[in-house]
């Protein structure tokens, strides 16, 4: 422990309250100082001596004295006073012992996994009567993890620049903001889920219609946006409210449509998408402030990757309509097997997914596989988040090169601000 | 919160953890000085609250202070267990007293009004004298002296409190953690 009162015993117990005069000061006072008041027979008119400090002033100094936070003259004056004033001497002793109880706040990081383990433990002992739906737990976990990262941030961290990256118009794009801006962005887009559930929109009644970008810019420009840590509380509270609300809603709520402007997702998928965004941006923040940040747990990562894999056929079709992907090879009746790409994701949360290439309505079929891609789970997530470009994705691949290119680009196109 | 826990709302359990996990873990760590042991206490404390939400009586104080008392009781019980037979009875009691005072002091510091805490932090950890602290905080020197004194007075109650009977029967030592 470091501190000014290093000579004070730090157990804080059982100091005999003996003779007041023997209380040693927290800091060695200079020996050659005269005790106040300094006798001066004839004060010069322009040099009036300071009157001796009153009892009230000396008493008020006891805290500062115990912390060695007053001047040498004051220290001396207090210590002289302690020899003649028993109540002050008693208090001085008590306060000095209290200093020994001050500890530097340990910034012990709670292990992120501890939360899941504690909750599992609890629910094992007494099952929840109102559980959190399985599709909402990744969001619950990821928001809690990010919140734990933010806990000890001071103003400097909140103002740290962060670059948000995504893939759009066939290239990598980015936008500069701050840590507070990122949390504002999460608050804003989570707000789409909130409004779908009938909760208040964090942007208020003036919220612009349209997608995540317009909403985020509106929020950043508005005076609703605190540029500091004050944004944490509303974001966190909205997250808690979302989890709580869906816990109470019936089963059908997972199918409720969440409107993202240019597309919509069923609520269950929207929660996974928000969990994914939360993690990706937590990663951005952690990088900006130079902190380590772990990926989500395997089972949660698996759900997020599964969502991206399920969104790929529609993303592919949209790129095809925009002339950005190769044409479908023949019409496939809805539900009929069509050309398929096998996506093999390695590592924690990984697995195999068959992606229908010709139409979102076609049924993927291993008999019709024309290409295979193998990717590490985190690499795939980086790709889907627009953090790496499709050309740079380190993918093992074989088979139809156009199909592979189209799927990698479609994965990157899932990202947005 | 208590009602939500009582009716078995898992979302409330998550919120409870988010609010108090760092308090519970740091208090347990202060008493036991070991991270694995603190993790374990954290699991036990939340398990206890989740299984016994009705044990909290709002008339006895805030939920936060109740959680802190349970934690301290459980951690000190674990300390006793771990230290049993390692030294004289007197040494053990001394360790327990110190651990109790340290945990109470931590709780007092985290719960005291922010102006008092920031004054103490400046004077103690940043070694500012009270005049500098007053300038940093844009307050008068009188006020800086007042805050330092008041902050230490609050803190000193950690030593003055009775030793192990601070937890109401049922969830402090020795009641908590033993079969009832």
C-alpha cells in the first residue's frame, strides 16, 4: 500500500487512547518551528501577526492533518493543540486510524464468464418461473460484458476516438466517432427493437424514419446525445428493459417484425443481430482503449454465425438484383433443391452450413454442392462485420469461384454502420 | 427488485448481478485476498439471494447494504475455515477483526457521498494537500477541510462497529451458510 501515512499501523485496531500528548503526527514536523503563536512584542503596522488558530479551526483541520494534507505550520499547530485538548486528541487518533483503512481501489476485472456461471448456478438451484428466452441470452450477456468494460472509464476514455468500419458500395467504409458515440449508436439502433415492442424510442417523437445510419446521425447531431459516460446509463437501462420485456411476452414474440428501414428481421433474430453488433463494437472500443476483449462464448457465437448464414441467401439475391453478383443458374422452384455452397466454420461456435445460391426460397442440398469455403469463426465474424474485405478473408476454398466470391461479398454486405 | 426475484424472474437475477457483482467480488477479495475464493463467494452469495429473496427486509436498510452484509459474513466464515489451526486463536481473531474492518471500510468508501470520496482520493491517493484539493474541486478551503474530516469520520466507524454481530440473525455469520 502506498500512502502518506505509511507509518500508521494498517490494522486499524486497539490503539490505546493513552496520553494525548504522545500521538505522533503523520508526518515529521520540522523541529525548528516555533509553536504558534509566535510572540512579537511590537508588530509593525503593515505586518500584523496572524491570530492563533481558534479551537474551531484546529478541529476542522483534523481530517487534513490525519491525511498529512496541511502545511507544516498547521501540522505543528494541530499537534500542539492535541497536547491540551482531549476531545480533539481522541478524534485525531480515530481519524488517523481510519486513514489506515483506505485502500487503493483494486480494479479487479470480473471475469466475463463469471456472470454466466453465476446465473447458471442460480437457475440450477431454483429454476426461473419467468426465464429469459434462449434467443435473448446472447444479447443479455454481450451487453453485460460491454457494460463491465465501460465501468471504470473516465472522461478520457469516453472521448477516445473510435473508427466504425463496415462494407458498403463494394468497398470498406468507416466513420470516426468516440467511445461515447459508439454507445450512442448502440442505444439508437437497439431503439428499433424497443419501438417494435411498443417501448419508448430513445430518439423521441422526432425520430427520423429510415435505417440505422439516419437514426444514428440524427442522434449524434441532437442534443440528446451526451458526449460522455452519461450515455451509458440510458443504453444499459434500455438493454435491461428489452430483456425483461421479452421475458414476459408470449412465445409468438420471437416472430414479431423489427423494421430496420431497408429490411426487417423477426424479433428473435434482431436480438441476435444486436448481440453481434454489441460484441463487434465492444471489440472496436476495447481496441481503441487498448484493452483485451474476448469473443463471445462458443454457443452464443454459434447462434450469431447461424444468423449470418441464414441471411446469406437473401443478401445474395439482393446483390444479384443490383447487378453485383453473378446470375442465378436457372430457376429453382421454391422448396426444390438448388445449387449449394457449403460453409465450414472452424473454431469455437463453428459448424457447417449449406447456403442456397440461386434463390432464398431454394432448398440447400449437399447433393448440389458446387463450392466449399472454410473459415475461422472470428474471421467470418470480422467479414460479416465489414472489418475485413472479402478479398482479404483468409478462406480455404474450392469449387465454383464465382459462387465463392459472391458468398464472401454477400457476407460482407451484411455489415452497415 | 425483491418482488421480481421472488416471483422467479431470470431477467431480475441478471440485473441484480449487474448491479452488485463488482461490490460482492471486491469485498470477498478484500477479506480473502484470493481471486478464485472471491469467485466462489460471488457464486454463493447470488445463489443465496436467488433462493432466499424473502430474507431481505427493506426495514433493515438498503438492498445494497444487505448484499454487502451477506458477502462479508460468507467471506469471513470462509476465512475462519481456511485459517483454522494455522495459528493461535488470538491470531485468528485478529485476522478476522482486520478483515471485517477492511471490508466495512471498503463498503463505506464506495457508499459515501461522491464529494467526500473525491476529496479523500485527492488527499490520500494523489497526495494533494487540502488547499490544492480545494482548488482541484473548485471549493473553499474550509469546505475541503470539512470534507476530509467528515470522510474520515465516516470511515472510522468501520473500526468502531461491533465485530461480528452486524449481520442480522439468519444471514450473517454464524447463521449464514450453515444448515438451518
